[in-house]
C-alpha cells in the first residue's frame, strides 16, 4: 500500500520556495522519479548506495518485516532532499524498541550519507525528525553510516539538539575510521598521479603478470552488460576464496551475486542483546551515525506545520 502526505512550511513567503514532503511506502511509485532521484545523489555528493536501483534492490532482499518510508522533499518542482528509511520493531526481552534507520544501513558495508542539497539540510532533517519521532512514534532515529565531507555528522547532531520538542538526546554512535579519496576520471590519469617509484612498481608487476597470463582492461558502459560482469566477478571472488580454503564474505543467500546489489557482509542473521547499549554496539547497527533518542510524550503528537493528504499531488 502506498500513501503520501504533503507538509508545507508555514513561514515560507512564496509557493515557489515551499518545502513539500511526499511520503511513499513502496518503490513502485517513485519509479517515475528515478532520474531526479539519481541526479540528486550526484548533486548532493552522496554515494552509489543511495541511488534508486541500489536502494530498491537492497529493500527487495532485506525489507522483510520492516515498514518502508521514503521521504521525498521538494522546493517547488525541484527534488532537493531524500530520506529513504524504514521502521522496525526490536524486542529486548519483554520490552520493544521502535527504530527508524536508513535503507542500506545494515547487512552490508554501505555508506548512507543523506542525499540532500546543503541549503535544505536543516529543513529536510527536521521533517524527518517530525515524521519518525513524532508521527510514527519511534523511540530512536539513526542517520548513517556516514563518512567524508558529505556525511555532515556535526550538522546533523546540531539539528537534532535544537529540536527540544521531540529529541531528548542527540549523540554520535561509533568512532571507527573510514578512508576515502577522490579518484581521477581515468585509470591513466590515476597512474600519472602516483609517484615515480610507485608507478614503476605497478608497471613491473603488470609486466610479470603478463608473462603468464593475458591481461586485458575493459570498461562496461552498457546497462544490459552490467549484470553479466557482476556474475563474472562473483565467480572470480568465489574461486579466489575457495583456493584459500575460505568460505569468503560475499553473501549470495538473501542478496544473490547475480543482482546488481552485491553485499560484503561480515554477519548473517540477528542476535539481539538484553540491553539497548549492547544492542547499539553490535555489528547490526551502523557505526559513525547520528543517533536521536525520542523525548517521551503523552497523547497524540500534533505536528507543528500544515499538512494535507491526498493522491492527486505530483
């Protein structure tokens, strides 16, 4: 079932600059927004893990017993922010915890930097807080794993700390190290960027490899050939690990290697601890994340902005 609501900034002076939030509960309807979705990922500096097809495939394999909430935020007709997330209920013995997390945040080593243009980050994150902690009555909201300049962890925490109505505490979860770097457009340009010694080492090793094997380089740009390339990679990966007497880390059960979404997962299954603290420090929760604890409330939450529902909004 797909539903939507539209939230409009009460303090906007012109309709052109109003922030509209469309909430969807399946990947069927935003199919028409695929191009705008992926364009926003590029403009915001987010990662491949936030592209439409990666999120859709991840949800197809890992969305069981979870509720999908795709928050699409527009200024006029321009898509300026997205919070692709889901809600699940975790049981800690007799106590349950209702948690909102980003699509792709577990079962794989993905990055989940928010696809939001910088000027709209405050409003988009505030809308997400109101939606999940307010309307959906979640106990916990997590943004992450985050990495690099577009992770904007400090900004996210500051936004959460300012929302005293719904957020009791905003903390950073985890302090693990992520390494990132900008690569040139071509491999040839990358080799030129290396020092003379390192470039010489590469050429020498390539020459030695070429004596016993035929070495070729190929760049795949046709969409219909990508799936077969991934299948070849999976077979190569399996052969390498089997030769070393190891099962490997490529999960081919819930996310087959033949799909575009390949997951390198250090765990399989779910084992929950008896306390929230130990639960949050297990591998099933994203490290380097912004973590918002909901403030206890009484009665139904009344959103502080205008809202209307309908099926005719585009």
